[in-house]
């Protein structure tokens, strides 16, 4: 799938969870389209590998080792990103945690594990968006993308902590959209579907990788949709399907 490179050329983009899976694929696709990319991830080794791979192909990428679930991470990430690539035009909150695996029933879920899921999947994106969106508003442009999940709309056994955090993230996206209306800044949620990633393997070890989407294909679909739908209503929740990205609704 071809991405409209002119839409991302010289754009400043921050992608969390950027050392592997969808986050790395998004970073690679953005850099290939001309964006100046900052990847954020907890593990320094895989992060450096992801950055090196992008640079080897001629793209611009920088790594910021950080855990978005940490209380003080957001403003440090925002500050480093601004120093490395200038104004951030695109923020993709992709970093997520399942919690302990094998996944547990809610009755067996420790309160601390629920708190950790909320810290990474919900509060972290809130803090980072808060740290970056203000400058977007000042410039009158910007896009915030929160990576969602079908677990946010379907109640799956043993996915309670993760699903609750993603459902809250969807609502947070709609609220950002409502409050940022008229500023030129959009907030979108995208469910990427089931992908062949380490996280999916941890959650469902017996899944057939051949039946799962390649994160690189999903990343290309997401960027193609973002490029072609610049006027998509803020608050839209979209779902990635084999045939493309399907918008499912927006805040009014």
C-alpha cells in the first residue's frame, strides 16, 4: 500500500511503544514518508535497533527511552521530542500493557495490576497528550491518535483490565475531540485489529500467526487513512480491516 508521502514530509511525529510491533512499523512508515520521528519505548536495546533500522534506510529517527506509565515521564518525553525534531504535529499513543500473562479473570486480578494497566494504557496517554497538545493548539494544527482495541467495545473473559483501560481511552479520545473543537487539533482512536505481535502471542499463545495481520501492513493502512482523511471528524473511532480502515463514529 502506498502512503501519500507529501502529507508527512518534514512532519514531527512521536510514537510510543515504538521498539516493536505496530509502533515500530508506524515509525518506519512515517520515516519512509519523510517524517521526523521520535520513538519512545522502555527497553533501550530494541529501541536503539528500531532507530538504527530507520536511519539505515535514510530516514530520520530518534529514540527516547521512557516508560509512559511513569508519573514523571510525559513532560520529559515532550521536552526531548521538541529538542530533537521541533514542533510535534502527530502524536501516536501506541504503548500498551496487557498486565500479567496468562491473562486473569477479574476476581484473580490484583488491584496493582489493574492500576498498572490504567497507568500505561490510559493515564500515560493523557499525560503525554496534555504535555504536547498545548503547543498544537498554539500552532492551530495537530493530530492525536490513540491506539484502541476491540476489547474496548467487547467484554472478553480475562481481558478485563486491558479492556477497561482501552474503553476509557476511547472515551478520553472523544472528550479531547469535544474540548479541542475549533482549534485545528484532531483526536482520533484506531483499533488496529489482531496482529502478529509479541503482545498478541503473550495474550493468545496458540493463535496461528498466519491468520494475523502483519503490523507493517496495518501501519501502512493507518497512515494512508490519515493522509486521505485529513478532514475526518475529530473524535472518530476507526477500525482496521483487510480491505481498509472503516470509521465507526465521531463525537458530536
